[in-house]
C-alpha cells in the first residue's frame, strides 16, 4: 500500500522543493484490533560511497575527497521503526500509511512529530504502539 497525503496517493513528484521529510501515521488491524503508530521519516537517504580502485588510482590530488555523496528517495518502502508493524507487514497484513505533515528542516520534523504524538495522546491510548516520545516520556504500566 502506498502513502496517502490529503486523501491522494503520494508520489515522488509531489515532494515539495526544500522538503526534508514528513510526520506519518500508520494503521493496521492486528489480532482483531486497530493498531496505530505516529513517527517521522526523511524523504531521502544520504550516504557516502567510496570510489573504486581505478578512480582512486586516477586521482592526482591525494588530498581530495575519496567518496561521492549519493542521495536517493527511501520513504516509499518504509514501514515504520516499530517492530510490531514491521512484522505485520512481513506477514502480509495491510498497513495504511498517511502523511500528516510535510516538514522543511530536521528541527521542524522533530517538533511536528512530538506535537502530533502529544495531540493524539499516543502514550495514553492503547491503540497506539508508540512506547515513548523523544525517549523522555514513556507509556505508563497499568500495574505501576
């Protein structure tokens, strides 16, 4: 299942100029119950790729960088960092994926994710699989 944004199927061509990533909500029916998760995802992965032996041998400036930076979209096949959702996807359970907000900086991305997590009360509601917010706020045990 693809990503949905404003009730429309989201495509790579729809990524706005300057956008860094998005806040998302995923939803699935797991063991007969609705399970949801709110998180954030970058539109692109940025990786360094080392030059091969031939390219390195051909270099005249030994101080020049010995790698190239590769940027490619990697959100399309993303099914959350949550292990329950990843396992559900692997086992064939349909997961609906919604883009809630597109962000233009890493700071805005973290802020908006946190805002949505508090707004939707992900730590209080059992249907949300989020275990914490920012690694500072955690779901309470019912026992304790």
